[in-house]
């Protein structure tokens, strides 16, 4: 469980947690985009997840405008969880260190949270930018994200760089699953949807940077964690509709991994994924 640090004196405060790993070239722009928010009460927490570049020098140049922490490399979920343990705000947001917020994101999303106490998380759409920051006109995600458990499993979630949620909700459900190197954001959104409402602003309020080091560039890794994610939620217990969608996901990606490992001569791994493919097909 993630404990809260003296938030009684921080009503309305938004804690913006920025996990980073070797993103010194971009993180300054990311911090600047938070400092430019029209929402007045913001603290910025940067967690360096074992990076080896000059990120510390970039971040420390901001002085007391940023709270900075370092940890051994353990993945983005563990970095976000460290930030959550240090966060002091009534609201918590996550922003990847290569993405940007447009100036009104925090103000508009927190307004939606304040309008309805049953809403636990607000998020929005993003637009892709290239490595140099030029906007491409492409909306992300391509499919409008889900808000319920069934929709989230079928269509996916909004991106974590747009998540703003109530801190008390995170205290109830826990933070990110550190066993999930990818899809930890979708997993969190699903756990929020189980106990609360999610609101999606149908507008672009953030920018997603495409560059050669994006995590999702590694196709095999992405597919492997598709299987891990599907197995976790099948074991958790969901509605028949969600279960059918998870089994389709399991079969699709397990079959790809079966063929990939068979071609590489990794027969034990190929056999494992073939068994998971059959399980997904049989439901």
C-alpha cells in the first residue's frame, strides 16, 4: 500500500510524477510544460530510474521547483510508485519525461474531478510530435479509449501521461503493478474502473513524443507482455464479454510468440506459447 505524506496541508495540490530514464534531451521541455500550467497548485516530482546520462544536471537546474529522487533501475512502474510514496497532493498525475502537457490540461481535468465525486480519474487525448517537437496531426491513441472494464480490455486506455486521479483512490487500490513492464498503465486504469468512474475529455491536451527509444518500439517485448497482461486479468475474474476479449488477445499474441520462438530454435519457449495459444482459443 502506498502511504500518503501529510496531505492535510495540501488540499487542491496536484503532484505531477515524472519517471525518467536517460531522457536528458527531453525532460527539460517536459518540466517546462508543467510549470506553464494554468492550474496554480502543482508540485513536480522527478524520479530517475537508474539513468546514466546528464538528467541530474538538467533537473537540478530547476532548484526548488522540482523534487528530485534517484533509484536503481527497476522499470517505469517502480519509478512511478516511488513518486507516489513521496507525493503530497490531493490529486496525482503521471507524465512521461519525453511527453508534454498543453497549458490547460491540469485545470480542465481537475475541474471534471471536482464536478463529480464519483469520478476517480480524468484523462484526455494526445497528439504525436516528432523528436524535435513538431506536431504531426496524428491523434493518440488511434482508437477512442475505454472507460469501463469491458471497454478498456477491448479498446485500451488513454495514455498515462494524461492520467490525473484522486490520491485517496490510489491509497485504496494501490499503485502500479511492478511485474508489468508494459501495460502497467492499462492495468491501473482497469483497477480504477472496477471501483470508480473514468472521464475522458474528448480533446487534445497533451503531446506524445516519438523517438528511437520509445519502449513500444520493441515488438517482441510488447507481445510478451500482452500475454502476461491477459493471463493476469483472466485469473482475476472478469465478465464473460471481457473474458472473451482477453482470450482473443492471449491467443493472438501467444501464437505470434510461438512462431517467433520456433523460428529461433527456442523449442521450450515455443511449446509454452503454443499451449497458451490453445488455452486462449479454447477460452
